[in-house]
C-alpha cells in the first residue's frame, strides 16, 4: 500500500483529501505546517507528498527544497490557490513532480498520484538495475545477498539510506549487522562524512559517557584536556552503536536527548554541543523484552526503532552459504598467497550442511583456518574442524540429547581432532590427549570411531 503525506494547513481541505485517497486504497498522513511535515517525513517512508505552496510557518517551496535535499527521489506534487506562473515555475525548477491548482479536481489528483508513484518505482528499479551487479555480487563489502531474506534486507537498507531516520538492526551475533550499517551509510547523502562504529559493550561502564559525548578539562582526575567523544567525531555522518542493549540505564536519557534534540553536554560541561548525525544501532538482544524488564527505556527504544531491519541467522538462509564460501575462499587464498580453487565434494558437503551457530563470522573463521591448513589446491576434510564432519554434531540432531550423550559427542570430537592432527598415528594422538594408546583404542571402539582407510 502506497503512503501519501498531505501537507495542508486548512483542516477541512486536508481531511477531504485524506478521506478521498484512503477510499482509493492509499494510506495517508496529514500535516498542517512545514515543521510537522518535516518531522513526519524524517520519521517514516512516504511514496509521494502533496504539498501546499503556502504554509503558516514556511514557504512550500522552501520545504520542497529541504525534502529534496533529504530524498531527491520522492515525488512532490505542489498545490496552490493562486494562478501565479512565477511560483509554479520556481516550484518545478526546485524539483516538484507536478502542480495542481485549487480547488483540486479529485480525478486529476488520482491520475497525478498514480503517475508519481509509478515514476518513483521506475527510478528505484533503474537504480537497483544499475547497482545490481555491485549489490548482489559476493565481493561487495563482504555482503552476500543470494537468499530472498538478504535481498530484502538490502532493498530495505537502500530504501532507508536516503532518509535521516534512526535505524535499529537486530540479529544474532555474527550475522553482519555492522556491514548493513556501513551499507546504509555508503548509499546515504552522508557517505563522504565519517562513519563511526562504537561497540558499547566493549567500553568500561565508567568510561562510556566520556567516550560517547567527550569531556572538558578538569571533568575528572585524568581529564587533563578537552576531548571529543564519538558523537562529535561523527558530526555530519553516521554513528553506529553496536550492542546498544548494553548501554547503562543511567546514560539512556542522555542518548535520548542527543537523538531528539541533536545536542548533548560533554562530561563536566554546562555548554551543549550541537551535532548533525544519523544514528544506527544494533543488538542481538530482544529490546522489547528488556523494556518490559525495566532494563531499557521505552522512549529510547521507540526513538531508535524508527526503521527496523532484522537479519536472519545463516541457518535460515542457507542459499547464501555457497556464495559466502566462494567469497571467503577467494579472500583468504589471496591473503595467504595460495592458489586454492575450491573444495573436495566431502568438504563442500560438510560445509553446506553445518548450522553455523556463529553465523557468517563463524563461516569466515572456518574458511580462513581451512585455507591456512590446506596443502593442495583444494580444501579437504582434513583442513576442516572435526565437528563439521558429521551430521551428529548438527544443532537440530543433538539439541534433545541427554548430558551423557552430549559429553560423548564432545569426547568423540576431541579424539577425532587429535587423530586428524597427528595423521591418525594413535601413539602421538594418545600422548596429545593425555591418555594411553590402549585407552584411546578402547574409547575409539566404544564411540564408533573407525580406523582411517588408506
């Protein structure tokens, strides 16, 4: 359903237009002033804007210019009660899609709205076609988007990149939340300004406020000079707050103020600092649950969660695995100066069926290890961690096992690892495990570990 923002200071006229468009299947939002319209435009996505050329707090043409600066793609249809040719010309020169003279002919309005949305969709399609090779080729910023789920994530990220709205990216550890944040920044109007990544969980709690907002000389014992925080460093660009769920409750009001007002007070200062930044936050926590527990402010949650992007775990988008394997094999082969062309069938099957609880990050680490270990031009099962080599170790097949059964699997994994590392020489493997060769043979028989065939 397409959404139209109607900016009209006359209440009756605004309500008539909203009622008419909603009866034709559109969703609408109304605004009676330029300030209200700009706030709504920055907080959600619209497909077209119907904008009165005369507003109580600003010129419609000035508002049009601001809208075009934020998102040059959005079609803006100007409305005016005056047959002023100069105003119409100025509006069209400023990027208006069309203009309508009041009283508005509703049939004409419907035609123009339809054309505007078709135009917007065409522009988006052309942009995607231009960037398709770059967006969906595995070697772009480490992002692989072969699955429908990841293509949808990238499409959403591309759509919101042009706006100023805050974005909350959720997903398990290792799914690539920072990559998506960087992708949004790269395709935003802020792309030439700083992108500042901050891992909130990695900063000691006593230093978080100073690290984020800076401090002035004398603010505390070691503050020997003024210091800019990450928010000032990101001015004009994007700040990425990873693990936002770890932000202490006492600092959350200060972050909320920075988001709402675009200003903050450095530690020890009574003078506010103004910044123009776009905030992207990420977490692997359920923030709604944290709000219910009282660990996270509800108002801050909604301020961060204007646009929500969720990245599914790798095991739920398995179509991406072959492309990720190819991407990381190429990356680490070049890094290690090796000419590795691919995987043996057994190694490939093991890598494809594995569940990757650590997601893309775990897959990357496994491939890097395999490239380092590889002796030939193909990755073999000898180059892979033991726990990949049997479906016994998959999450779905062992999640309901008893503790003794799980311990047996761990023991089997350790023994196999030692045997493979020592080329199946049991004397050396037993020594590494800290047991006798006799005990090793006994455990191999009990655990069903067969001798390696030559």
